[in-house]
């Protein structure tokens, strides 16, 4: 899997979490009035298998487009970066800080974005991915912090360098943990803001994470012998049990085929159904897990 499919990148007014690409689970552009909307399929390959794990851009964009205000309190404090000392802690929090970077970018908070960019760089350096976030890269980011297009180019180039390093050094365990951290943080954002101000669209997106969670668990299985991974897998398994309360209603619609261009468009739809009780249980579990990781 490419690192640009694993780590978060500032893109337009949002980020791409590299487990997949921005877009909604059903392939629609996230709701809103243009500008921040990006549409690409949330599919990625990891360990020779294909996984569908929507990126944090969906939930983060939805949060903003729902009219919910920026809340710095839900972010992991960048000052904590030095307290993460193990590979597992660093990889998980690299994913978390990446999601924070995207959240601050979506809400156009350049000073905060720069802080999280530095945290991402520091953890990447500690994980041995040194070339992507050198001083010259940070300097260019500082100069272009108000220019989102330039940031996209700078950061995406840096993460491609990370991708090369992970491939050469067989560090798929690190990639899996980065994916997990980013996913946990984005769902944490959603449950926090929706708990404070209930929003049906956000609750629906949280419910849609049922399949993504199953994929994450499968992704972590080969790395259970790594320190700390089994504990994360156990906590996510407990979360998966709560997700059994989410029902996915599937409606089949005959696909449309363009014989001239040889393109088939899938028209079927799935609709998640989640009760308030199940949502609260999921919110409590994901919050506890996320807070454990960032301690």
C-alpha cells in the first residue's frame, strides 16, 4: 500500500488518509456546497489484499459542513509528541496527528496545521522515515501554509518518500498501525461533535464504519506479536461487538452498462441503521480507546 494511502495529506481544504482515497462509502461526493468536496474510491491494497477503509476526510468534511464549529479540545495536544517512545505508540499517534492535521486544515487553522505537521515529522523521524520531513520540507511548508495547493504538492511528495522507505524496509506493521490511528481519531472526532450536538448525518457515517472496522482488525492480525498491537486489536474487537447493533439495509438496483466505453456503474445502495443507544455505546468505547492511545 502506498504511504499516500496510509498517511494524511493536506488536500484542497482537507486531507487524504492513505488507507484509501477521500470519498464516501457509496461513492458520492460528501454533502456540502462545493470547494471542499473530493471524490475518489476508498479502496486500498495492503498485504496483498484489497481493503475498503474510508478516509477521515469524509467525517471531517461532514463535521464542518454540518455547521459544527472548530473545536481544538478534541485534538491530541501536539506537546505530547515526545512522550511516545515505542514503535506502536509512535505509529498509532502518527495516524492520530495526521487526522488532526487534516481537521485543522479543513477549518483553515494554518498555525495549528503547522504544529501538527511538525508532530508528524517528528514521529516519522523517530520511526526511521527521515527523508520525507527534513528541515527544507518544513521550511517550504511554513512559507506556503496559506496556499493549500502548494501544501498538497509538498506534503504528498514527502509521503511518497515515506512510501519508498516502508516498502524497502518491510514495515507493514507500521503502516497498519498508522491506518488504525488515523481511523480511530476520525471516528473519535465524529462521536465527540455528534454527542455534543446530535447530527443524523454524522451518526450515519459512524454507523458506516462497521465494514472498515472489520478490515482494520484483519489488517492487524499478522502483527499481533508486535508489542502493544494485541491490546489494540482486543479493544477494537470489543468495539466490533458493539457494531453488531448496526444494521445495514441493502437495496439492489440493476447496474447500468455503457457498452461503448465498457463501463459498468453500480447503482445498488446500502443504508446503515443505528439506534441512539448503540451510538452512545460506540462513542464511549472509541473515546476510551483513543484516550488510552494518546496518554
